[in-house]
């Protein structure tokens, strides 16, 4: 590199700027305007009744922008296109009448049917399950008062604060529009360009760059409602509430190298895992929890409850566990159920209501709008998977794909010809009434100053992680930014990390050959064109806690090995005891033991019994499993001649998994991972009990600090 190019590189500018001109916007130097040609003064904030007030329906700019966005792709979902789903039931532990009048949260004798759809956000329908990504976690409750949809993610916050920015976020993270590359990946220029100019994204970026972004399975991830909602009781009293799903299988993740290898071995890894777990009766379970905040305490926190980029640490407001969800039935037809399921955060029941969160307010419009294109008209609620369990009576008629056949001449209200039917329901009769909230404000496009703390929570999150989780996050930033071709973008992100943690910024910068530099204020894209910059400086609030251990996955380790997968490497002559007893005992603990041999067919034990081989070394890999066990037997010497068997063990060691052997099985470990037999998580005298305990630890991440075994 020439001296002047090196200097430009170190300063964060691009030494080959001329080559990038063809990638610049086709409207360079022009003003943003509407599709009707009206110049837009503020493309950052929706129109609200006051800075913290509700969004207004008259906001034609927001509606035009989101309407166009919602209809951009047909019929695949624009986001959350790749999904997996299951049926189940929700059981309530305790009545919640003190806080909400919702019937399904007050009757402990009822099992409420549910349908749950999990998804990745950015990839197309045919993309890999293994992308580093936020995962959707949407639950449809079929309650006697109507359907209630809790539409959330596996992270408690979102990237943006206002629905006005949602099309921009998704356009940035999706493949580049000129070449549709890369698919299902955030490691590219446009996403990080957006992030570097929108510091409000940093909290969710940190969660996504952590191990939360590469979950082990759909069964082992938490779910969150993201927004602050309201509980309303029979007396009309309101409490703020945050929703949580806590997996009873623990919260665990994969290694990034492992994810990339799984993507090549089994694109459907998460989808298959969920299906097979339910199919064999190992039903996934989540406990349902709530964080409840008194309305009078709305402003007591150093962050705004209406800000969807903030979470409430459990150390500040504990999660109260009130029920359990069990997924116990796979869909009968993927298209009719999983694909046609239509979720909407506006599907409420009496006792649950909205807040003025500006992202939530935009979602209330967007979800119905996008279903109109995707499902062909306004009658998607009549599809079996979306149909409520109680009968629907209203005066809506017609529309594409109408299924309900309404009788009579009356389709309006009020009426006398139909006896006034259907009637309006009084509140005491279960009629839904919105919470009466006083609003006295000016129409304004502006964001509350309480939304401009973008750095304290990602700092809290980072400082709360274990050392290996921090290391993984550092590497994730370095990997993602290493895929960015414009050096100036990398530089802006690395410099923004200085606002969160200096050591982190230096570590990531060093991996990229960059030095962090203090960015000028304000560094936000949330400011209208004629806004007062002095009023919009980002700041870092003082939080009452230094760490929140609850965000670390180390605090969420499983206490069971339910549907954890163990690869048993065997050949003919395997010891009967080492084979049958080990397999039976682990199966009794709800684990899944797969017989892996050099070739398909059957394997004979020492006594001559035959068992079918599940996979050959050619058709599977260690990355598909949670642990490896090499059984004792006369055939171990044959495994020593198999390069794939040696690689199988070495790769599992590299990914920090439990590895066990019994008897002569130790020989394979000695050859595959020489000098490592006393390393934590390597059991040369393995049995079902000690391997199960190792599985509960999930991984032995200390191996990463001194890698000695290539794989």
C-alpha cells in the first residue's frame, strides 16, 4: 500500500473512492420527498400528539412510507420470511385479576390453545436457519374473548425507536438491491452504514452480536414482547407490563465457526430440531413471566418505558412467572398453517392495551396492511389457522376469499330490520374499551429527550457478560465489520464503540487495523433537517446498577438434557454394556443418542446383536450434535483408520463440546486430540451420569483461549 493510501486508510477514509462512485445513490444531492413530490422535512420521526404522545392517523408521510414498504414483496413476508411453527397450550399458574381482567390470565383451570411461529428476520424463505440474526417469537392465544397475539423477538429491545425508520432499517439489512447479495447476513456495507449513523441501534446490535444472535435451537431461546404494554383490571386501573418467555430447556448458543459449518451441512437445523423434538414427544416448554410497573412509577427509571430500544433489567424489576406454554403438536400443513398464520400486535383482548411507544404505534398499522398483500385481501382472519375460537358477528361483507356466508339483508349498524343485531357489548359484558389516557399536546414531529441515551444499556449489557461471551461479541463485531468494504463505515462503528467501552473499541479496532477516534456530537440520524443540533446530543445515563447478570446466558444454563443430541461413534464389536446401557440411560434422561458408524446399515455388538446405524461419517458431522461419545469395543482400531472419525472428535473439541469415551474408545481421543485428555469436558471414563452433567454445562469455552487442536 502506498504511503498516501495508508494514511487515508488509517484516517478512516477510502483510498479507492473513485471505484465506489458507481454505488452511490441515484438521487445524490436531492431532497427526500413523498411519492406525490412533497419535500419531507423530517424523515426520522412520526407525527405525534406531544413528544411522548400517541402517533396520529393523519400522518400521511408515515402511512405512505410504510404502505409502500409493506407491499414490496409478494407473497413472501418482507421480514420474518423463514419460519417454523407448532401448536401447543398455555397454562396459568396464578390468577392475575389484581392487574388484568383478561380471562385467559385469570382462570387456572383452562388450557388456552396457542400457535407459535419462530423466524429469522432478514433472510428469504429459502435462506439458512444459521444466520446471525434476531429471531421472531410470535404467539397466538386462542382465548374465549378472541385471539390475542404476542408478537415479539428473542431479544427484549429493537433497533429503532420510531416506526418511521423501520423501512430504512430493513432496506439496510436486506441484500443490496443492485445484486441481491448477501443473503441472510448483516455483515455488509449497507447495514453497518445505517448503524454507524443511527446510534439508537447500538443496544440491539450488541444483543445480536452476542451469542443471543446464534442460538443453539428455537427451544433454547428466550422470548420478549419488546414494547411496554398495559394491563387493565376490572376497576380500570392501569399497570405497565413487559412480557417474557423463559425456556425450560435453558438458554444456550452455538459457536460462530460452528454456525457456518452447520449452514453447509443442514440449512434446516433449527426447523428440523423443533419438528423432531415435538415428533418424538420431547415437548419444548417456556414459562411466561411479566415485569409489572406501577403507572405512577413511569418516570422513576433512567430510561423511558416508551423507548423500544431499552429493556428493564430484571435486577431492577424482577420477572414474575405466571404460567407455562408447552408446544405439543407439529403443523399438519406448512403452507396452510405456518405460512398463512397472520400475527398482529393489535390483536388484543380486554385487559391488555397499548402504550404510546412510537414503534408499536406504527406496527399497529403495518401488520394488517402487509397481510392484505400477502394473503390476498381483508378476509385472512377466516383462514383456519387465524380463526378465533369464538364466533364472529359483525357487518363486514365481501372482499376476496370471503368464506363466511352471512344471511339476511342487514349489513350495517344501527339497524331495526335485523333487530339491532349484532349489538354493541357493554364493558361489563366483555366489550373492549381503550384505556382513557389524557392527552394535551401539540401536533409535532419530534423525539423526546428521554430517548437520546443510546449507550448506557449496551454498556450495561456488555459489562454483564462472562469473559467468553465478551470475547464472542468482540469477534462478532470484527467479523461483521471485516466484511464491510468501505473503510470509513468501519471506522465510524469502531469509534462509536468508544462511547460504550474503550477496551472493546480498541480490541475490535486492532482486529480491523483501525484506531478508534472520538466522534463529533451529535451522532444521530434522529434529527429533522431544521432541528437544533444542540438539543439532540446523545448522552449516557447513570444507571443504578453496574451489571445485570440476568442478561448473561451463564445465568440461564439448562438443568436438564432434554432432546440434547449425542453422537455415539461405533463399529462392529462394540461393547454391549458400553453401547446399550449408555444409550438407555441417556434416553431415560430425554436425550437423543444417534449411532454413527463408518458406513450405513447395521452395527454388531460384541455379543452379536445388531442395531441400525443412524448416520454414516459421510452424511453427518460433529456440528449437528451437542456431545460425542466413543464406545469401548474391539472395533475401535477400525475407527483409528478413519480420517472422518478423527476429524469428528477434533472438530467437537474445537467447538468446546463434551467428549467422552469408555475403555478402548480412549485411543481415538488420544489420536484425535493429543495431549488434551485431561482438558475440562473431556471424559475418558465416561458414563451416562457424568456426560449428562457435562451437557448441562453446554460448552467448555476456556478451550478457545488456548486453541491447540486444528479442525
